[in-house]
C-alpha cells in the first residue's frame, strides 16, 4: 500500500487525518485502518494534541467505504485474509468510539459504509450541502456493520428501521434532522471553516471552542426526508415483521408521493 493513502499531520493543537485516495473515493484499505489505529494511540498519549480532525482528500468523497474491489478479489483467493480486514476495521471503529480526546469529522461528498464507521462516533460530525450518506449494504439485504446496529438504534421513532431496511441515501440536511450529523455547512465554505478550526489553540474547553467556531456556519435545518418523518414513524416504529410493514404501507395511502414505499420495494 502506498504511504500516501493516508496522511497524518500536526497543525498546532490538532492532529489531522486525511484519507488520501481520491481516485478510489478515499476507500479504506487494511493498511489505512492499522496506521490510523496506531496514530490515534500515539496522539492519545501526546498532551500537545488537544483534538483530532478527520477529512477526505478532494470534494467527491469523504470515504465511500472499504476497498470492495480488493476485498472481493482477496476473498476468492484467501478468505481468512479478507476477514482480517474487517477485524482491523472494527478495532479501529471501537478505538474511535472510546477515543479520549475530541474527534471531529469533516464529511464532504460521499460517506458510506466504512466511511460512516470512521465518522459516526465523532464528537462533532460536520456534513456539507453536498454530502451523500448511506449504508448501501442495507439495500441488498445485509445487516449493516461498523457499529451501525448501535448508532442507528439511537435514532428516534421509526427512522432506524427505515434506514436499516432501505439503505436510502441521505443529504447533509437529512442527517442533521435525523441526528446522524451535528452540523451541516455550505460546502463552499468548508475550507474556511477548516482553517478557522486548525488556527485555534484550543486552550480552554475544546468542544465549546469548536462549537463556537462552527455555529455561525450551520445551515438552517431542513432535509427531504424530514417531510416524511410522520409517515416513517407511523409505519416503521411498531412493526415486528416485514410482512406487517408491507401491509401497513399498503393501507397507508400515498404518504408523500409513495416515496417511502418506493425506497423499500426498490
């Protein structure tokens, strides 16, 4: 694996992680997971590092997930080696969830699968007006990994069940409304926001300082699926089986131009 797949830099009081595979939509390799895990351990023990920021190189993707091509090819030849990737990825996800210092994710562009894994447990999850968030494995009937069975359960109403069954793609605004993101900002201003964050010495209450920097840039709440939340809650909160869900949807009328039924059945 190339050394440039992931970059670690110190900027003042910050440790900065840059996922640096833009041609591969910053998808994660085994080496990237191992090196990031090791670097987080080093920064946790370094008193000069007050917070960590993770970002993706380029404007197309924060991280589109694991390196699926490598996994598919490797699984055919050496299934144990492919399984080892997931062990190391999940160890990294757990480390992030338990990390002792503020961990901030700037999530611009595509964020799916493994990209959700390295950002969902961040203390501040800053998405943009061009973020596309999803757990696409749900759409093909797989149980989502990277901690999704935990963080989806933290969502209110029927949204967790809805996302787990449909794998629907969410915007940055959708994610703020759902609680998957803490902020949504104008993508064109993300560079300036990043500069402001990294310029601060973080000498006081770190998260309070970060929130103060982010607050003026936070876009007004609003997302496409927020319009359908009453229907999502009605149909997806209490049902115990998919058969019950389909029956409820069929009896529920148009509910937002059939958007929910379309997501589930297609």
